[in-house]
C-alpha cells in the first residue's frame, strides 16, 4: 500500500497542479488582506467577509477546485495512459489500492487549505484561535468528502474534471444556495455547518443557512465512506484494458 501511496504523490505533484493550488491559496490570502485593509472599519464588514470571502470564495470555489484538481487525477492518469492494469494485477485487496489514492489527495490538499483558510480568517477578521481552528477543521473535513467523491468520479470516466466542474457549479453552488434542504446532501453545506458548530459566536452569520452540526458531521462522514466504498466496488467490477 505504501508503494501505491508513493506513486500517487508523484503523480499528483505535477507542476501545473501545484501552480493552481499555489495561485488559489495566494489569491484568497491576498484578497482577505486587501478587503480587510480597505473595508475593515465598516459596520457590516464581518458579515460581508463571512458571506463573500469565507462562504463564496474559500468554501464555494477554492476548496472544491483545489481538491478537484488533485482527486480527479488520482485514477485519471492511469485511465488515460492505460496503466491501471499494472496496479490492479497486483495481489492486493482493492481497498488497499483505493485508500492510498484517496489519502494522497487528502494529505496534499487538506493541510494546505486548512492552514491557508485559518490564516485568511485571522488576517481578514482578526479572529482568535477558536475561529481559525473552526475554519481549518471545516475545510479539512470538506477536503476529505470532496476527495472521496472526485476520486470515484476519476475512476468512472476519463472526463472526470468536466463532470466535477458541472457538479460543483450546479449542485454545490447554484442549487444549494437557493434550496436550503439541499445542504443535507452538500459538501459545501457540511463544511459551513461544521465551521459554525465549532464557533457559533464569531461565525454567527452562518447560522441562518446551515444545517445542524451533528447532521453535518454525520453527512460528511457518510459521503466520504460511501464514495470510498463505491470506488472499491468499481475497482472490483470494472474491466481494465
């Protein structure tokens, strides 16, 4: 399993993916600083920062895009160059192939997004450790759920990136923003609810549009486990050229 994990790190550490991640992380931190400097004294600044920067940019865009760029390529590279057969022919249980693929995306994206999100929150809101921790933990859990979904998608189709973009824009973005009940089936909804549940004071603005904290934790866990199981099942049943 360690060999597959090492291979996955090398595959996902491509230059263009790292550049995308670096650009998005620097963008969010730079915008947080800029907005704080220009509008930090306005009365409704915290409300606007949480709604636009935290929810709209960080959770709504940076989180899924970074995770998508990594996780859809976990199996996508082998699907494209037809080398997946060399991996599945190894005498390994299928979960021991799927798990390193999933972990590689989480290990790369999780800490980066959690730390950069916490830093953006502190720089933008001047928040304390509790708020920064709430944002970081929420983002890390969001990475795990998204990574599980996109890893499965990368194994299902060679056009995983396009399908992932449509899913994020329509379901996680448009539909979940206007239909409250969809948050129970949305990674974005889970992420925001976990942030709010861990700090109900500084992130009180999220209360009006988030689901219950236990439901968010359970939903994120179920989504992560369910799509990991689907990935393993797909590996067991697919015909590998």
